[in-house]
C-alpha cells in the first residue's frame, strides 16, 4: 500500500472511531444533519428531503376531496363526461376552469365500434368547455370554449385535455388535437392552441401544431398529452407527458418544451424526458423552481418532486395514494414569472369510470391540500392515516387470484399426503 493511501485509511479509521465515541444516535431527532457516521437511510433523510419530518416539509401533504355543485351527468349513464381540468385562474371577480367535455349518444364503445357519433374512449368526440365559480365549490357551466374544428384541421376528431396561459394581455388554451379515434393506433395527438382577449372568449384557433410529435422511434413519437404552460424564466415553459412502449405495457414520462412566444416555435428540452413517472402532468411554481405531483405510474409514483431549475426533478416527499388525478390547481403565480413560487392549496381533479365501464365517464371534483408557503394546516400534514377494515376489504382478491390460491393449496395438501 502506498504511504498516502495508508495515511488516508488511518485518518478515516480515526475519524470513524472518534464518531463512534459520540455514543448512540440522539433520542430527539435533530433538525440538522448531525456530524457523525450515518446509515444510508439517515443520510437520505437529511440530504434528500426538505425537512427531517413530513409535518415540517412544505412539499408534503394529505389531500381532501369535495363533491362539486352545478354539474349534471345525465344520471351517470356514460353519455356526459367532464375530465382533465385546466389550472384554475381568477379573473373578472371569479374563478375559471376549462375541461374536456363529452356529450354523445352512447358511452364509449372502444375503437373497433366507434363511429362519427359513437366515442371510442371517454375523451373521444369531445370539446373544451368552461365554468366559473365564486367559491370553488359551486360552479356555473358557461358552455363551449373550443369546439372541434372542421376536418382536416388539428383536433377535428376530438379536442381534449386543455390548460390555460396568460401572456401579455392575452389568454391561450393549449390542448390535444386528435386526428383519429383514440385507440386505433398510437393516440396521435400533437398540441394545438387557441387564443382570446378574454377568458370568456371568443377563442380563435391557431390551426397549426405548436408542439409536434417526436421523430419515429423517439419516446414521444405518437402522443404529446397534457400540455401544461407556465411563465418561467421570462419564457413559456410547457410541460407535457407521452406514452412510450407497447400498448398494454406503456411507460408514461414527462417532457418539457420552451418558447419565447405562445404560438411558438417550441423547442423540446434536450434532457427529455425530464421525469420518469406520473400518469398526468401537474406542476406549480415553488420557490425558485417548479414542483410536481407524480401520480400512479412509474417507479416514483405517489411522490411530490421539486426541480430548482424547472428541469431536474428530485423526490421531495412520498405521499399517500389518494393523490388527485389530472389535477388542475389554483395557481395564482403561474404566469407572474415569479422567483418565489408560493405553492398551492386547492384545485379541481377528476375521477374516471365514475359508475361502471359500460357507463364509462368522468366527473370533476375539488381537492384541497397544504403545499403552500403561506398556509400551515397540521391536519393536512398527518402521515399516519387510519382506515377502517371495510376500506381494506374493498381491495380484495379477484376471482382469478382466488382460483390460483385454491390450486396452490390443493398442491400443498397433495404433497403432504
């Protein structure tokens, strides 16, 4: 062994021995990382999270839900659906939200049975509608904002999953523009946009693709879903998701496209995909960067993540599975180019398959949380949630699983005879 290596090894051993002399880890969990040898778990506790305890972590929360008033779903028969709400904004003395609205003669019947009037999926043959509210609980539906354009314009089959941008005195609605019934190929739906001088419209379609699909073989070659724009670093940051992999075994990841003008050109970030998990795309300004709700899909599902630069996201907290689907938060500083994002406390989300698959439709609901620097709600920060036994039994074995277990038991009994 070289002398320099020997000296280093001795110093490490001496340092370790000195730290061992400190005794056991403190009974009261230190707020700051202690100067001692730590296990990987304890290193992670202090290095990876904004605080040493969930209740002190501004990016940890529970979620509470409330049924909305003012929306009719035709008795839940699957012919009317509202889903994928935009960010909620405040203008003209009230809250505004836009969403995917489907009103068809039947519930979705699958791609093979779809037609010009029969939807293939819940979001097929849809338009973008909007509603307003004074309190965020009771909403008044205002009607269509963006109808399906005539063929062959982008979105002639369906316009869905919209989000709002306010930029230099104008409003912009970005949305997915379907060119065929969903499910027939790869859900080919690039991003289109319409603009207006007022949140009440009228909306003028740009009639051009603003964020295109990726090149053949790339992760976003078919779908650019959930366009989600912000004013950040003096530019427009538009986050999106895409499905990659084979149908039935898809991987959903998130990407980013940046522009200096709402109509483009948008340039996709060279590090795309910038997030490896999440079923939908929900971000909000927080501090100097961007935070994200990451739900359902991928290794890092059911986490809240943070990127100081809006690009390189890390897990900030692990939360419960009851996160809001397709969340559209009320985000007051979404368009202010803030360098100190304050976070969110409520918004709208959706519940899909609200009744049964033969009456498949989605409903809008409200969620509340404490992901805000300006709110301290201890009830939202609880991390030891109790569920009654009935809650667990609702998540029981399927018939196929019970059959498999019965067969396994039979094999065990035969082997023991």
